């Protein structure tokens, strides 16, 4: 090593040590200068953030949403040791979390030899805050020397820059640049003394066009990440999350000095979710500690103990001012609030002296001494530059400026600025969330009164109306997930704690849906508060939400920190949904439907949900689908609630049973935004389209794969409801338990519920592991005289033919059951034979039977046909995805043609039906008295089979209205027969021909039939991808002639 270079480096290290070892920053205890190493408290850095989406969206709440298992990163792991790779690390964090402190610690630890002693010869820190004040041009050497004047003359700097692969540049506070980073075409000179625009130099350094071999550490707030990402080469992102639990405790003890006082304060903060959620930020923690210390010293009791964030900041300001505030001090504070608001509007945290003078804040030594270092401060690294001690203080003063007015100083301009601020919050989510939270919090009656008494300000005459209008209007629909904006509104209303305002603000809500959110305890508290005061709410839906809790390790000793938020796995006194359940039990609640899909509910949750079942007078639907942690124990807990005499729940189930509800109550319950595709595919399992039911319609999604169960049967549901009387239809409210780990053991409790409940109408247990033993236990309840169940769904329950005898015995004696679903179980022909024995009994009133994908063959079709002939009420039968074949179809047709047959819908999709069976089917179409809907999707009917069917369609006795022949190997050769049938005046209203090769000639023939005056068809499904433009134009022309015709392409 060159001795000259070694000497320069040694001197530079010494300068850095002297500069930073005993300096004070905004996160240290006020008025104290101590060695950096002694006052520094450890902060959490996390790499490969699993909660990056919440980290980006939830500026002040992300600490509770980042999973515990996110890998932590130490300072010495930021850059690989002994590697010459030019690495770039971006340190992300909210304002005041300690990014600058961390950058200075890296610099200081390098200078003292504790960090990267061999990796880097020199570490330079460049402050973007100071760069933002630079005008004109400079060289890279000038920028470095401005931040490190100890390196003069330039010869010293040049020596340190000789080996760029051994350099680390720290770019601190990139978000503080007001201007954009300029790109310069072509290569940039590597000469550190060449003069360029400052923005070009910084851009060149970040994009590695200057010193590409050097390493970079960039600190920034999240707001600048979008523009930064496109400029970086293979960056590594590290989140600075604030204090560790130990670091927070250490900070409290350093701040208070008195160990007993520190323990009391820490215990209080840990017991308050609102304060705990923000105490991870060192700058905010300082304010919390200041207020808590003042309150504890003033009174050992609970005198004015703040429990909301706004209250903390209001007390913080109150202690810094006289009470009542003198006129001059009040004017100065108003000027400071105006300055804060102007900075928030410009997205600036730094102010020049002339900006203070403009607002009457000069001379600066005239300001109250308590304000310095508690509200406002001079930048230690810059002359004539000032800032608030923390961004949250600036935001609180901004909120004061908009919420309160000081006589004539409040103008129409201020009112307009209020609306602009709220509009900006809607557009720029996250950055203004705390400002808005403070605005709502200041409208709390107690806080408002204290502010008015101390400062003599009046509440703005328009602020409540502005906030109310903004809340109701801020309903922009977003398709990105997770989406926390609505939850943040609830936090604002909870902060306010004004029940009348909350009721007015939420009075328009009848449904509330949240999806894919990580909910902290404070989130659930705010949500529960708003649900309790939302008196018109009828439906509450949480889809794939995680409930996070702070769980003490072996209890919570006084003064000791608990674990940070993490996915809850331990039983505690109350479950995660306890507060929500308390809100649902409120006598004023009108909630009828609660959905908690895929929320990983625990036994403790079930205990609390059970209390709702016992007490709620309005709840009729409880949907708990996809909770994989549900086992027999959890179901047994629910059964205890279901058996209670006060329980009003009317159905327990899942999947396609929800279709009843959608058809009958479309006007009352709209499909939750964003979740439609997922829910509809699972719930309806039908071909894409829309089922018409009177003046109502239900949109449905494309089908999943056939092995999901119940495929192709949902379109029959409307007709099934028509066959029930009105009192039965009114009871169809689904509650879901699909994909829960229920086994035979848990069925005993359900059997008791079935035997005793007078309100439960639906039980849906699809995708569970009941097995034959579980069904046997259920049947014990189903056979009891008191059982009122209408619908039982047991699809994909690992059943075999062995359970069919038990089910048959139920059908013999139970006259209430109307629908039985056994899809995707290996029942085989022998099992169906047993079922048919029960189905043919006079007491059996079953209307809908679904045996989709049950491993059946033609051997069971004769018995099924005998069921159709029996005196029963069978109106819908689903036999798709079974190998029935030509013989099976012919046997079924014997029953279809019988005068006593009441079947209106028959699903035979994927049943290996060939043209040989179409003659018998055509005959059945002519003779069947009621058959209206037949699904032949995915059967090789071919053109010859279609021609035979058309003969039946043209017969005056044919009642068929819906015919599905998708993917049936049909070509244009059959379209002439179809055209003839359409022109004959047949009753057909819907024809599905997708996934067939009809060609242009075939489609033109169909158009001819559709134009015929006797054609009654209302909807046709066609594929148009391979049609010529001329044929497509003919379809358009047809649509003009028949605007009522739906052409589904």
C-alpha cells in the first residue's frame, strides 16, 4: 500500500470519528450529546421482505404486518466481505425511523475499524438534503468535499479514489430531492474534478455511469422508490423497520433514567395498541416518551393519560406553550402551522430562513425556547436551513392549520387547500395518511375543547363537512391487492371517537368486503368500532385475511416488551375476532351475513363465533369456507352455538349452494368487488354466461376443471327454487365450511344439530374428509323427526358405495330433504342402486340429485330411470362426467318419455354419448311432458346426432328451452338442420354451440334461421375467432335486426 495513500486514509478516518462520535441527532434524547456508540439503540433491518406490499402501502403500520420470519440483516451483512462486486443496497424506511442514523453508524463503524475494515478503503456520505440546495454545476470532488471538508486539498481525495472497487458511496435521503435526476446521453467522465450539473452527477453515481466498480448504499423513504427502481442495477432492498423489542426497552431506560418510571411508561405503551404501533419509530418514540414522562411525573394516577396518537401530540404541544397561550405566542404557532402545511403541500421538510420570516417567525431568537429541539430545529450540517424535529410533528401542525381557524387568518383559500389536501391523499396513498388521521383526531370533543381553551382558536366551520364529503366520495375502485384504503378510513374514524359522525359517515354502507389484508390488533379494533356503529350494514366479508397478534412469552411481566406482531398460534384469553364478535352482538346490529373465508380461524375464534350464534337476533348466514385449520374440535364448538335455542342461523354449507342465494337476493347482496372470479368459480362451477330469473340475473364465471365437483349443475338452481314453495325459498341462506379438516369424529355434534335445529336449512360439507363413517353419523340426525334440513352437500368427501345404504335409509323417512349432492365420490353403480331404493319410496320428496363424477356406468341407468317414473318429485338430475355411453342414454330415455316423469333438467356432459343414442333422445324430447334443459356438453354427438335431435326439437310436443352442445364435434354440415329447427317455431330459447367447427357457411345458415319470424331463440353461444370479417358483419347485422338476441362469443 502506498504510504501517502495510507496516511490520507488514516487522517480521513480520524476526521470521521471526531465528527460523528459525539454528535446529536433528532432521534436522540433532547439536549444531550453523548458518544454515538453509547446512545445508539439497535434497529431492525429486514431483507427479502415477505410483507413488501404492506410495507409500501402502510407507512405507519407496517411494523405489525411484516412477518416475524422475515430474515433480519446486520450491518456487516449489507455488503459481502472480501468481494470486489459493485453492490447496490437500498435502505427503505418511513420518516424518522433512523435511516440517517444508520448511514452515519455505517460511516462511523468503518472509521473505527469495526465494519468493513478490509472491504472498503474509503466511505463517503453524500446528503441529498444539502444537494437539493445546490444550484448550477459542480464536480463529484466538490460534492464529496462539501460533505467532508477534511479531505482538502483535492490531492488527498484523488488518492482515496484511486481504487474505485474499494469505495462505498452512501447517498442519504434520496427522497429529499425536489428535482428529478437528470440523465445525460453518452458516457460520463470518470474524472472526479469535471464539472457537471449536480443532478447529472448524482444520477450518474446511482446508475453506475460514474465509478461503476464502487458500491452504493442509498437511504430513502418509500415515496421515492418508484422513480429509483428503474435506474438501479440489480439492487438489494433492505427494510429499516425501527426499534427491536430490546432496542425500544433500552431507549425507554435511557430516556427516563429512572428505571421504575421507565418500566411504568413501557408497560403503558405496550398495553396501548395505538401507541405501540408507532413506538417502533425512534422519532415518534421520543415524543411518546416525552408525553408519558410528563404525565407520570405530574400524577402517579391516570390523569389525562393519552390513549390515541392525536392526544399524545396535542399534549406534547400543550406542554410547550403557555396556557392560556399569549397573543404573540399564538401568532407564532399559527405561523409555524402555516409553514408546516406549506411544506406538506410541496412535499418538503426543509425550510430556509426567508420562509420563516415570511410567516412572522423572525427574529428566530424571539421564538419560545421550548420550541427549539422540541418542535423546530436548525440543521447541524447546513447554514440557514431549518426543519421540524420529525415529519409527524410537521403533519400534526398541518392538521391544526386546516382544522382550526384564527379569526380573519382563515380564508376561502385555506378551505380550498383543505379539499386539495384530501384529494391528494386519495391519489397519493400512504404519504398523507397520518396528516388525515390527525385531522380526524382533532375533531374529538375533548381534544377540540383543550385546543380551543389553550390557544383561543375556533374550529373551522367547513372542516367536518369537508371530511365527511371526502369519506363518502373516496370510493375509487381498485383491482390491486392488498388494498388498505378503506381500513385507513376506519382508523381515522376510530381516532375521532365521535359516534354520531361515524354513524353519518358510514350510514350508506350495507356491505363491507376486505380481501387479502394482514390485520393487526389495532386494525381489528378500528374495524370493530366502525362495524358497531354502521347501523345499515347487513353483510361483512373477509376473504383470505390474516389476523396478527402480539402474544406474550409465558405472560407479560410488568415493564417488559412483548413479542412483535406475528401470526397467532397460541391460545389467549380472547381470540383475534373477539372485538369483532362483540360488535356483531350489539343489539343495534343488522348484520345478516358474515363471511370469514380462508382466514385461518382457530379454536378460540370458534368459541367467540359461537357466542354470536347464541345471541345475535339477525345473523342468518355464517360462511367459514377454506379454513384449513378447522378440524373436529372447531366444528364441535360451532355446534354448541347452533344447538342453542336462540340461534337464528338457517344454513351451514358451501360451494354451488350459494347460487340459490345469488338468484333470490341479487338486489340485496352485490358480489364483493375484486373477489368475483374466485368466489364464482368455486360457488357456481358453470359455463360462462348469465342465468335469467324474471327481472334478475346472475353473472357467472368460466368453469374450473371438472374435478372440482358439481360442474355443470348450477344453471339448474333457479328452476329448482321455483319448484319449492315461497317459505322454503326464503330460508335459503348458505353458510360455508368447505375445505375445512372435518372428519367423522366431528359429525356427532352436527348430527345433534340436525336433529334439534328448527332453522338450519342447508348443510354443506364438501371437500372434507368425512368418509363413510362420518356420513353414517350424520344420517342419525337426518332420520330424526325434528330434522328440517332442505339441502345436503357431500361432494368430494371420500365416500364410497358403503355409505349409500345409510343415505337411502334417510331418504325413506325424511320428507324435508330437497337436494342431495354427492359429486366426485367413488359411489359406483352399486352405491347408486342402493340410493335408488330410497328415492323410489313414497315419503321421499327429493327434487335435485347430483352424481357428477361418481364412477358410474350404464349399469345404474335402469334404476335411475325407474326413479324418474316413481311418484316422487325429482326435477333435476346431474350425471355428468360418468361413462354412461349409448346404452345408458337409451335406458334413461325410457324414464324421460314416461307420462309421470317430472324431470325438467338433465345434465349429461362428458358422458360418452354418441350419435347412436340420439334417436332415442330425440324421441324423449318429443314425448317428455316437462323436460326444459339438457346439457350435452363435451359428448361426441357429431353432425348425424345433431340432425336427429333437431327432428325432436321441431315436434310441437317438445318443451325444451335450453340445449347445450359445446364441444360436441359439430361442423357446418349440421347447421341446415339447426336452421330448420329454429325456423319451425320450437320452444328453444338458449342454444350453446361454443368449441365446435361450424365455419362461415354454418354460421350464415344459423343466421338465416335466427332471422326467421317464427324463431324464439333469445341467446346463442358461438365461437367467432376463426370466422371471416364478412361473417362477423352478418352477425352484427343480425343483432341490428334482433336487438333482443344475445350473441355470446
